[in-house]
C-alpha cells in the first residue's frame, strides 16, 4: 500500500511547482466513474490522496502559513448508510491521506467564498455541533468537540496570502480542465465548468490546467507504486495461465472470461477493465467485449485482460490456438507479430520515445508482412492495413495512465508493448491503399489476404524502464509458440478457491 507520507510528498512537490500565489482544487463529482478513464479528475485526486470516493475534493494553498491543505470528504446520512454502509469521518479520511484538515464535502462552497472573497471561514462541527463564529479578525480558534474531533475557526481574512494575490492580480486557480469542448464532442469537464462559474464571479482570476503537471508526476512510478503494479501483473499472469489451460475444454468465450476474473477476485484483485475474449474473426475487432460466442476449435483465441490492485492495473494479451497447436498459417502470422514485439522491446531504453518504439515495431512488421505476401513493399501505409493502433501506452492508475507521449522514456516508467496484426479481408481489399497497387501486386496481396483472412494476433506485455534497459514484468507468462503450446497441453479443470487448480 501507499503510506500517507508519500501522498504528502506528492502534494508538497505539486505546491512547490505551482508557487505561492495559487489555489489548486481537485474535485471528484458525485457521478464520477471508474479509473479506466485517466482524464477524470478523480484519478488525480486519488494520486494525491489515495481517496477514490465520489464527491470528495482537495484544496491546496501553497502560500498560506496555516491551512495549506483541506480535504472535503463525503458523508452519508442515516438513510444512505443503510443502503451503502458508513463512511469514515472527514477527520479520519484526512488522516489516512496525511492531509492537514478534513471537513465535510458540503463546506466546499463556503471555503471558496472565503478564499476568493477574503472573508472568514469556520468549518461546521465546533462544540455541540455548532459552526464556529466568523467574527473578529485574523486569528485562529481551535478546540475539540465532544467526540474528540478537531475543529477550527479562521477569522477574516481566513487566507491572507492568497487574498493578497487576488487583490494584486497575481492569483491563479489550478483546476483539472480536461479537453476543451468541441462540436459533437464530450461535454465540458467538471473542472472547466467550475472555472467558468468562478470567472463570472471573480474575473480577475487566472485559471490553469493542473492535469498535465500531475500527469508528468504520474509517469514515473515510486517504489510503492511499482510494488502494486508488480502484484497486479503477478495476479494477471496467474489468471492467464488458468484461462489458457481452460481453453481446450471451453465451449464459449464467456467461460474463459469467467476463469480469468475468478482468479483475479480470488486473489484479492479485480478486473481493471472489461476483459476481451475473442475467438475466430472476433480477434480482429480491437475492442471486442461481447465475450459470448462459441469458440471454433480450429480458430485462434485472443485474450486481453488485466487485474487491478489498489487502483493500479496490469494489461496483458495472449493469442493461442484453440486446438492447442498452431497451424502453419496461424504460426506464420504469430511469428510476424513476435518479431515486431522483439524489435519494440529492444528500443525501449532510457531516452527513446514511444514514437521510436512504434517505428521499430512497424519496421519489423513491414519486413514480415512482405515475406507473407500481405504487403507488396515495406512501407508504413501497408502495415497500417493490419496494425491500426499504437504499440504502447502508460499503465498505472488505470489501464491507460496519464502521460506525455513525446516525453523520452525514463527509469521508473511502466508501459505496455503490444504489436498486433488483424486481417480483415473485406476492409483490407476495399481499401484505397490496396486498390491503388499495380495489378500484379494487388493480385498477390489479395491472395495472401484470403489465406490469412479472419486471423487476429496481438501480444502484449507490461514493461518497466530501468537504467540498464527494459524489464518485462510479465515475463513469467509464456510468449513463444512452443511454450504456449506446452502450457495448453497441461489443460485441467477450472481453478477453485485457495489454489491454482
């Protein structure tokens, strides 16, 4: 687990980066979703506090001498508690995150009035449940209520340093603004909506996006984060081994999914995203998630899944022959993808960029596609007919973690390596790229496409960048053809609680 001291260190580094004349505010809307979407502000809030509860918020005031950190923690009334169970008190939630002050989430609007308007602020919860008085000037009163919870009253101006910055036109509010709205796109982010609301009231304020600053921090993992990712990968490998052993006896895709996710749950993890179990030509659909079709015995089966441990998610893919033995055609396409994987791994060294890793994979795939007849020349346009996605993405808090794709690789970064080839005959042969080939080349490519039609192969592993080069965290899961066939030859009954088989 990640200790409160590490969360405190993360917040201090962020406050030092933004400077004294700033307010940083992260707010997790009540309707926030899961952590698969790293653009949502609740993921950044979790990175800084460990808190994932919807409705929570965090305010940071680097320039203040007191009350530099405030956690606005959700509470539940008696009826909500009956339905969903109790929550720790705001004070307890703040203590778990190492935050200086924890108050109910309902105090956020009053806090913003005080910090932006220069007034006083008194979190509810003083003696006998009364909110503290805001009269007087400049000092802080403190005490404890009958339950022992701390309370405080901040007399006006409650936040003098930021108040001076507002008065002198130097104040900046940092929010997770997200993508700017565009016609037909998603609605404005909660942070952008809040910025618009605050600007109408305080037009002298400047607003900046805190998301890229936190994303840059999230790209390099701490030892505690690497331990959580390592555990997530370990459980995912075990789940894959059980699922691959199940393949010869499974009749439908959902049975493989059930085995995967049973092992994850049984080992104390959970699926980090919707598992993909794609048999036959379903393997050519990148985000196939129906997972309910029969499994043809002569087909390939593509499995893409990852366990999540305390928010940190692994992401692995393997493609295997349902029969337990690769056919000649299946083997040829698999070996081409494996060549791309090996070329990409060799390039995953400190200083390289994801673009360079991708280009290395594409170059290797291009050579193999020409050898198979699927391409008439080794160019990226023809490779794109069969390899339409990027070869890598960051992992961490969510399966697609935040990060700048142009940033050179550094020790402590963790990312996927996932080349693939997907032969969709109708779309490929109808493409402008194929139609514009010289007649002889088009005939040769058409024959090869018909030979490999309906086959999809992807190989995906999780890789840690170190000073000495890449370390494949998921190296314990077989990847080579002979090793995969040997694993599937040990087929047995589904796993049960408390043991692997």
